[in-house]
C-alpha cells in the first residue's frame, strides 16, 4: 500500500474543491457584472401581485421540440417590453394589456403581436405607437387595476385588453382580487401573496441571477421533456376544483405562474367554479367600461381562443362523447357576450382562427401559445378592425 500517496489525496481534493469554488465565484461575478440576465423579469406588486421589472432582461430558449432557438427578452425602463416610451408621444399611443400572449417572450420582439400590430396599422395608414403592456401570467383583473393606476402617466389615447380564453377565467380565481359574495354579487377584494411566492420574485435572490442555477435548471427541463405526460381533462377539472376551494377558503394567493385550460367552464358550465368565473369576468368588464367612459378613451376587448378549442388535432383535446356539454366556442363566446353586455367594443378571433389551419398558428409540444404566424395573423385582423373607426 502506498501510504505516502494516500496521505496526499486529502490536500489535493481540498485544492480541487477550492479551485472549483473560485471558478464558480468568478463566473457568478462576471455574470452579475457584465451579463445581468435573470431567470425571471418580474417583481412583486402590492396591489396587482406582479409587474415586469424595469431594465431587466433574460434569455428565452425554446424546447428542442420547438426548434431550440433562443433570443433576448429586454424590459425597458418603464417596465414594458420594447423601446423606452417617447415623452411626449409623437403619435397616438395604443397600449395593449394582456398576459403571456401579449408579453410574447417566446418570440423575438419584431415578431410579437404588438410589433406586428404597429406595422399592420401603418399599412392601413394609421400611425400608432403600440405599447406592449402584457405580463406573462396576468389575468384581466390585474390588467384592469394596472390600467387604472398608470393611465394618466402613460398619456395613451386608446387601449386593447386581450383576454386569452384558455385560462384567463382561472386567473380571476387564482388572483383573488375580486370576491363573489353569497348573493352572487362581485366586489374588489384585498389579496396577499404567500411569503414564499413574494420572495421568489426578489430580483436579488440567488437563483434568479445565478448562472449555475440556470444551467442546472435547463438540464432538469431537458430531462423533464423525456418524462412529461400530457394532462387530461380530468387533471384540469381537478385543478379547477382545488383552486376554487382555495378561493373560497381565504385571500392568500399561492399560485401566480401555473395555469391551465379552464375545463370547468368549457365542459361543465353549470358547476359552481365555472359560474363564479363568469360572474367575476363580467364584473371586471363592467368596471373596465366605466373606466373607459370616465377617461373618454377607446378600449377594444380582444378575445383569443385556445388551441384546444380551435384545432381539430391539437395534442390535448376534448372528447365530445365523454363531455356532451362541450362547445368549442364557449370560452371565447362567453367573454365576448360579457364584453358586449358591458357596452364594450369587442373582437373575437375564434371564427377567423378556426376557418383556416389553426394548428399552424400555435406552438406544438407543450406550448399552447400562438406562434409567430399566429401573432401576425391576429395583428392583421385587429389592424383591419381598428382602421374602420
């Protein structure tokens, strides 16, 4: 036995570990100093839960099944994706509120809905500055509250509220910003984030800035692609029921970033959770109509359909033999009817998307967002509608 060699193993191991620590520390320093990218570009907000963090940036990378391409997502100093706002505005300013479909971090900025809308409005002889006020995971309730708070500062002339019919109803339950009383009426409510959720959005949190953490997370996500199983309608229904139970129980918000198809309203429209979602969205839109009237501004409600509803062969489907109450257009039609009842201008994209080859308008493989083609197609429709007035 070589005792001499054995005695040297410990110091060499300590030296190797020490060198690794130094290399990782230097890597983290370089990342924070010269490449200030983040895992998340949001911060907690006391009134509507979260906002995009001014001047933050991140790298978005698609799954390999969706091409694996990556691009930079930059937030301007005003807290919107896009260039800094010009003050005062040189052209009529149109602000688009919505969730991840509008935020569009899955697409390079020139291909996002807002950028394409600005270009297509120009084609119709309408020069507008289109501001992307979308925030991934937002619901219509958060968009309304933010619109009310920031409108004067935005100096905008008009607004679009985009409602993604696939999961925005559920956001109203998860956010707990509007409460349905026993008599069915709906009122604004105070809701608070559970501490760990607020902490998870801390911009200085190590895992939100760490190169090492993001590398490990990317590896885990890649491994997860191999084991992921598509959810079923029963999975969605279970989630709807659990979220509604939480909504009834307290005002503490435990989930902002995980959403799903609103299967309760799509296939069981008379259940308690579905009826509550409809009532809350109706109240939000009524208050949006009141605000737009008082502010004397044009507001268009844009209703975006889910790929599950418009596509015949999407990877997740509703089996009508098991769900006889299912109607493909119920989610979009309900939002449209509520907007019209509130006296709002509304544009429902369901028929236009359904008429062609809708699966070409959405990402496949575990991503239900519209793709570049879907955003451009929607922007053409909206620009043509907008230019009529």
